[in-house]
């Protein structure tokens, strides 16, 4: 099921992936994101989404991203303040390369398996047999691993990271409000049309 977020995050995908051991000498980048900077909007309201601060939401709150780009794989681990298993959760990684961009998406509902996808340009799904994902409530992480071959063997990448959480209503119940929570892993308390990007990570 896809959720409407309008322009923010460019697209909301249901998807996922798993962190694999990094190749030796892979360049690694660690990005810290402030805790308590989650934003909230109401999906029940018609028109563009309006976000307001939601500092108490911990399961969507990105606090750190660790990325490594080895000779054969790109691995990304997104750390959350408290990755609770109580709502529909999506994590997105925008991968910008010299030849274009991709969107990794990982999503799951409580008690269900992670679903994963890799999209070229954010909209066209790419077949990538080596794509993996892992949701780990014990370590509060969502982890991704994608073969470099699925990224056109790009010599470098830049990453944007975002998370979305939705508390779904009971079946058959029409809620007065339908809250959605979002966090940009490279911005402090702001949701914009596109995910902010980190520095280049060169293939090692």
C-alpha cells in the first residue's frame, strides 16, 4: 500500500533491504541527525500536506546513517531513536550517481516481512536479485545492501535518507485524523520536496 505524501520525499514506496559485510577498504561515511526532529502531517486533510514538529515520535526519528561503498556492494544502515514495531514503517535511500539517481525503498507492517525495491529515477523498478533488506527492532536499524552492478557500477554515490511512519486505523473505521510521521536524515526538522544529500562516497 502506498501513502500519499505529495512532493515530500518525491515518492512513498513500499520496500526494503539488508546490510551485508563491507568490502575491505570500502569508503565509509557516518552522518549524524539530531534526535527529536520528526515532523507530522495529517493524511485525512485534503490538499498539500502541512508538517508540524512531532518530537515525541521515536520510531521514525533517524539519528545516524552509516554507509560504505565497496568494490561490489553499497551498504547502508539507518539508525533510529527507538524503532518500535507498532506502525507501518518505510525507509528510503536516494542514491545519486554520475549517471543518474535511484531510490531504495524498504517497508513493513508489524509482524510482516520487509518488502524491498530499487527504482531507477525513483519511478521505474530495477530488477536486482542481490538487493537485500533487514528491519531490526533490537538494534533500532533498517539496513540495505545493493550490488554495485545494479547501480551501473558507479564510481561514486551520494545518499539522501528519509523515513516515514504511519499508524494505520482499524479496518472499516473512518478516522477523523490519519497521522503520518517523517524525518529527513540529513536535515534538522524540515521536510522538503527532495531528500538532502550527503557527501560523495567513492567506490573502494
